[in-house]
C-alpha cells in the first residue's frame, strides 16, 4: 500500500488483500476466543496434543479447517436434536437428501427448498435461545457462527462471488479488533473501504469473479492470490533452476520473472509433442471414500464428547464455563461478547488516518488468559527495588537500617517462600543420609551393617502398600485394537499388582478432612498438570484418549472417586484396605508398627520420604520392619533396615531429632530455607549438643509457643554461623547485609539473608505442629503458623507487614528530593557529589535517579568525584528516548 501510494506510476493499481493469510489470521482469532473453553480437549480426541496447539493458532491450516468444520457439524447436530420435527418434515428431508445424492436436484435447489429453509430458521432460533440462556452457550453459538462465516468466505473465494467476499471481510473486522489482530484490523478495514469505492473495469472484472486466480474453468476452482504465490512462484524460486541458486540481482530477477510466460508456451509445446499432459483429477480429495469414512468416525468422536460435555446445558448467565474442567471463569471473561466489543473498537477508527496506532487494551479476555476465579486472598505485591529506592532518600544511620531489616522488605519472606509458595527441596536427601557412600551421606555415622540392604528374592510375610504410590505407579490400560478401556480395567490392573504380594494391606489418602495443610503442595503439583474435569468414576465409564493418568489424579475429586472404586474391588478380592482422614503417611507407619510382631517380617512399600523418618522415630528397638523405596527402570529398589538405622542414630545421640530435622529442613507442609538443605540442618545438630538439647522441645506435645520460637531461631541462627555470629536473626540479617554490600555491587538477593525473627517464628510453629502430627498428636493448626482461608489452610508468612510504614507510603522521587546532592551531566558521564556524612559513622546509601534520555547511544558509566568517597561504580544500558531507573549502590565511609 505504501509503495503504490508513493509511486505516481502505480496510482492506478489496486492492492488485493491476500485471502489465504487473512484466513489464517481469522483462524487464530477464533482460537484466541476459544482458548480455555474446552476446544483444545475436544480436538485432542482426534488429533495429537502438540498438533492441536498449532491448529488453534491457525498455523496448521488444513487440519484447523477440518477440525472447525467437524466441530460445527457436531454442534449443529446437537442443536437440531432440539428442534421438534413431525413425520412429514422428516420424510421430506429424507426424500430431499436422496434426490441430492441421485443428482436430481442441485445444491442451490436444496438450499432454496422449503424444508431446508424451515430447518435453517429453526436452527437459528435454537442458537439464539441457548445464547440467551448462558454465557457458555453464547460463546459456543458465536463459535458456530464464526465457523459459518469462514465457510462463506472460502466459498466466495473459490467460486468468485465478489459481493459475498466483501461482506465476509466486513463481518471479520470486529473479530480482528476484539482479539488483538491489529494489523488485519487496520489493513482489512482499508481494503474493504477501497473495494467499496472501486469503479470502472476493475470493478467490472471483480464482479465477474476475476479477483481470484483460476487454473481451470471449474466452478469451485478459484485460488487465493497469495496462495498462488506461495504454491507456484515461491516454490519455483527454490527448486532446481530457481532464483535461490543464482546471484540475486535486479537484472536476474527481472529476467527470470519475465521469461516465465514464454517458458509456459515451451512447456505446452513439449507436452503436445510427447502426447503427455499434466492435469488434475475431477475427484476432489475431500470426496474420497477413505476421507468420508474418516470424517464420519471423527465426527462421531466429537459428537460423543460434546454430548457428554454439552455447552448448551449451562444456565449461568454471568460467567463462562470450561467444558473440559467444568470450572467457571471469573466475571472478567468476556470472550462471548467479542462481536459487541470488536464493533465498539472498530467505530473508534472511523475518520482517522490509516497510520492510527491501535492498542491491545480493551480486547476480549478468554478463559485461558483470565485470572483464576477463586483463590486464596493475595497479599499486596511489594516491589523490593522500590523499597530500596525509597531508602535512598532517607539519611539512614546504622540503627535505622537495623530497624528496616527487621522487616522482610518483600511480599513473602524470600528465604522461606518463592513466588508466594513455600520453598521446597529434594526430600530424598534424607534417605541419602541413611545411605553410606552416596552424595551427602556421612559414612562415619554408620558401622556394618549400614542400614541399607539390597533387595533379596524372598518376600516379607506382611506388606504395607502406600496407596498414593500404588495409584501413580501402575500403568493404565491403553487404547488398542479399537477397544476403549474403562475405569474397571484400571482397577483390575491395580488388583493384579497387589495380589503379587503374600499378604498386603493398602493404605490410601483421605479427603474427608476439609482443613488440610497439603492444599499448597497440591496446588503446586496441579499447576504442572493439564486441567482435568471432575468425573463420576464408575466401573463402566470409558477413559477418554486425552485423559492421562497424572492429569486425572491431579484432581482430588477424581482421585477420591477412583480410591472408592478401587477400595471396593480390593476388598472383594480379600485385600485389607485402610484410608486416612487426610494424608496417609502416619497411617502407613502406624499400620506397619501394628503388624510388627516377633518372628514376622513387615515391609512398608512407599516412595514418599516422609514415611521413613516416621518409622525411624517411632518403631521399636527390636523392630522387624523394613522400608522399601521403589527404584526406576535404571536403578534397583532400596530396602532400609529400621533396626540398624535406629541403633546407629542412637549411638550418635541423634535418634530423637529425626522428625525435627526433616520438618525444619522442609517437607510437604514446611518450607526449606534458601540454600540450607537437609544435610546442612543435620550437620548443625551433629556439631552442637546444646543445640540438640534446645530443639528437643519440639517433641513435647505440651510445649509453649515461646519455647518453640526460641528453639527454632537458635537452629536457624546456627545455619548462618559460618558467615556471622549474632544473638538474633534480625542482627544476623544486618551484619550479613553489610558483608554483602562490601563484596557486591548489585542489589543484594534478599533470599540469601536469614529470615526475620517474625518469619522464623511462624516457620518454627509449622515445624512443631508437623512433628506432633507425625508423632500422632493432633493440634489446632490455626494456632501454629496456619490460618483458615477460603475453606482450606494457608501458611502465615510473618506477623509483620512487608516494610515499615515510612517505606510503604508512595514515593515520587525527584532529583531535588535527594538531600545534599548535586548532579551534573557531561555528555555520557553522570557526576554527582554527596557531602555531610556524619563523622565516624558508616552509612549505607542507595541513590535513585530518574532522567529523561534523548541522545545517549552507549552505556552510561557513573564516576565519583570530589569528596563523595564512593567505593563502587556501576553501569547500565541506556534506552533511547525513554525513562529509566538508575540504581547506585555502595558503602560510604568517611574514615
């Protein structure tokens, strides 16, 4: 368009918008609207998951068209089932269909027949009715209409219908605006406007259907101009003899292009002489019997899925529902109103220049990009950099800085939390501690026997199976030979696995406990899985091809349903089954200890590391229980002898601290301390007998809160004793902060600092309540580091606000606000001086400057002159014509 406008010789040229790329963009717009609605999972019934990703964006053009058309046909079938048809209407439809197959009537005659018109009107009425009933129905009815619009646009291009072509592009404009496809929103708008004003021979030729390219005179033979370029010209450029194998100059390009027409005559003459012609078949690829059979099968799969998760049964008039998961989206989701929103955005363009800058602001919000509708109350986000910048403008003494560092200066304690959730490490490090010769193990702790055995061929007389491991380890039956497995088949495979043991007791997790501390870890694990809907799991229920085991089990509802069905099957086969109220770790250990009798071998089969320390801490001295940790395809199982482990830990006076060390260093319900793993905590306990005596209070069920907080702070202080030696964590934060400032130029990573005393206190409470739970004592979690929120338990990060009040207030920092500071700019060098530091006083100062850059093209370096006595210099990349923040960080010392 810019080329035609700039060259006077091309003023008579009318630019044709590429229909193929316009279609791809429109496919992407439809995919954006339907993101998170369940369309991906519907297509996964037929296509591979990775292919669906490209189909939704419109990149996999052919597959996307076929999937959209089959989906529309399935939706139309569901809507037509709602239409009341008498016997006369059915017979007329059947006769009309037979006449069309016998070629007695044409497609145009069918479309104009009374019965077809009546059926179309009824379908339209049903669609409008479901759109009024719910937001979900409105979204899927909108999808039905958009796919119909796509069909009409393709028909217009293939048949050369100029009027239909212009009307379809007009109808696409609001969708382009609503979904943020701004290039086509602007270009297609100008294109329609110019084509409406087209006159003369060009308008006459377009009206005759000559706006599309035809290789034959067949009715359905039109091809998009940009598709012809892609399929013909671009292909010829790259094959042997093409331009890509030559030197690309203006003369060679012109010579190659201009000789193509002459070479066509040569090619035609050679074909005539040889009597061999290249032509296409009358049989369209879509009309082959194999494609028709495949379409019928895939349509049946789509229809079965949409019948099961129908979008037209919802009655929520305020929110859109995801068909696959059944979850309601937040009220911000407005993808079902794409036409109204897009029309409003389109009207804002009227009367403006073509170069108007469109913004993504205001486009529709689909389910996939909307924030979660229900979540725990979020803490206000705190910008750590901003807090440090605010500290710049204050004349801080050491006492002021110490007071500031008693706060975390972050939304969550960075040493204990990461991205708003408790930090977690590798729990298996504890089992490695009991495995001599492995990384992190201390061989001197053990004597022969070491406490770990190689699995022998004989089976124990009693086996306790962790039901959670059982569910995640047994493979589900596959879809093979056209057979669709059911959940009854899943239970049968689990039963076959369990009966291999002589006498097995299976212990499952429970979901009756509404206040569970496992909520956070379940949320963390669920984010790694694909969303899965809630099923009513029955023996006859068929497992969908897209329902993977791990995704299915990520839903507590589904896992609970499967446990109920599996429990029934196992009990019928004579297998003892037990189920805990919540987490099954304690019940697995107690079951193994209950079965532990003289002369009887008991083996606890579990992958969860929590079970091993529970049994080590609570088993008898002459116990015969072993713990088998399953291996993998490349590593064998490991069998831990509890009797040997207890003997060696008792010899080193470490046995009473197993549960405490495991909980303090991080488990499912407690945080790990940044860079302080299980081995570090264990070695701290080994080194100090006084520390072991202090933390023994964690085993006391009647301990006081003050005792727990004090003992926990002593342990955490010992983890940082190699860096600084202090009496409290707040003092340790200050000293370690100064040490970091002495060695680093950048803003310190707050996670490397110890947690504040307030944050460590809450962490110690959570450790205490977890240790007591493992010991079999139920305490009120809300009194020990947890709070009830939205029907579950969430950890209390700290009892203090993120920062002191003077740092939390909003700051508008200007150069004039910086006290006793002079700033001069020389070319690319920014010089500053700071005077007035108190004698014999060390102050940590962070300067924050905000300047408007006009002509800087290189990196800006800071230099210190005069009596500023700055130890460190720092540079940053300068952005052209924009605001940027400049952090200057260092320690000033007048001495």
